[in-house]
């Protein structure tokens, strides 16, 4: 495992990027892509939040 695989700050940055995707206004030619961008943002938030929770649980289990 590399350092990036274990870094919770990387996952937090991905969650923040997901929230940024939810907040970005798409206008003009990109307007039809708005539902896709929202879907990608929601999936990024959910996926990386789940990864952080799993890593936290695994860390707690390893300490015992």
C-alpha cells in the first residue's frame, strides 16, 4: 500500500471535491450535463465517505 492509499486527507479532499461539483453552476452549452455532474458529485461524496468509515473501523479493529 502506498502512502496515498492510507491518507485520510486524500479522501477528505475527494469528498470536498464532490461537494464542489454539487455547487458548480453549469450554464450555456454545459447545461445539459448538469444532472450528470450532480450524480458524479453525489457518488464521490458517498463513496469516499464510505471508504473513510471502513478505514476507521479497520483501524479500530486492528488496535484490539
